[in-house]
C-alpha cells in the first residue's frame, strides 16, 4: 500500500520532545486514517535523541530514523530526509513542539485537493523573543523582493510538498530557509501559504544563533543567483565581462583618437588617469569572462556536495 504522508523531522538534542511529538503525530494520523511514516533525522545529537528514536521504532513500524555521525546542519538533515521519503505528500516540521501536527490534515488537503506544489506555514502570531522576530521580518521582506515569492514566513519549519518537489531540489549549506524559492526555480510554481499555530518552546533551548545575521543574506543571494544563472553562469559572468571590457575599450579608443587627431600636444596616454581606468575595466572584463567560462567547464554540481556520513539507519 502506498504511503500518503511522510513527516520529516530534523532534530538536534531534542530527546525530551521527541516522544511527545511522535504521540501527537500518531494521534492525528490515526484520527484521519492516513497511511504515514515519520522520518526522524538526528543531526549529530549529543543527548539521548537517537536511543529515543530507536525505542519509538520498536513500538511503531511507521517510525524511521537517520543518524548523522556529526552535526551537518538542518539543510543536510532535510536533504537526507527528502531522499528517504516515500509518501505522496511530504511534510516537514521542527522537533521542538513549536509546530503543531494538528495542521497536517489541512496541509495535506491543500496539496492533494488544490493541486499546490508547496504549502508554506505562516506563524502569524509568534511566541519568540524580539531578537528573533525582527531579523526574521527583515529576511522575509528581502526574500520576497529578490525571489518574487510573496510568502510571509519563508523560514517556518512547517511546510508541505508534493513528493516530486522534494525529489527535484537539492539542499546544501543553509538553503533550507529558501526551499520555496528552490522549488520555484525547479519549475514548481504553485506555491501557497497557510496560517499555522506557533507554540512556545516546551523543552530545551533555541538553536537560533547570531550567525544567521550573516548567513541569511548570503544564502538568499546564493539561491537567487543559482536559480537564475546556476545552469548557465556564463550568462552572468560573460555579460558582466563583455560590458566591462566594452566600457574600457571604448574609453581607450576615445583617448587614442583624441591624442592622434585632435589633441596631439596633450600629455602621453600613460600619464592620463582615464587611460588606467580604461585599462582596469578591460582587465576586469576579461577576468569576469574567464570566470564564467571556467564555471561552465566545471559545472555547478560537485560529486561530494551531498556526501554525508550516516552512522546508523533504521
């Protein structure tokens, strides 16, 4: 029998919340008669998270688990979870009980009945400190402007996808924040949004760090660039290179004509500031062009990009 729903749960040191989350998901699935699986991806936890997952799998055959040898990050955990998912609809949620499994039936319906490719949760009312909410608002605004996807909450962990979507995208680095953008660039443009409950953290501590202030904008620029020019980097670097070279060449040509025919008594070209501006522009143009050419030769896919050491697997 095919599986209707795969719930992918990346986690790091969430041993206290895992049993409660499992029981909550199971109640929802049983109530609505869904066939399902829960894929817990342990991202190198140092507490009892993995042993807790093992215990749950003994009592529930729907529980699957993947354990990383060390901490690779949320994107890596989601990537491996997506690779393992067998359900027609894949739902992601965080393990800290801030995402409500009660949202699952409506998320499933929005994918299957409204034929949406992606449904992103929107935590309209949040229970986070202001140090987290303000950067989130700024990132969401920037993401909307750059990607053209008008979602209120790109970083909400509670999302639903068609299986074909998660099998068609590749996550690495910290790209999990912008999965809707990756889906759009992969050709899945039916993207919806649902207001979801947001609950205060019950156990443990937040994984939100100051590094997001830097990584967030950098990841957004990477997603936007790779989505538009990832397959054809020459379209960006080559165009920039040709433009810079033409600017430099035109200026140098003008200086040469001016010296030869109109202003012979002027100082030597090598003594004019404009000449060095032109020369610099041409050199930069050539470098841009070569960067695009080399990028085309290498290709954007590395054979080791998604190589993760899996210590155990259920």
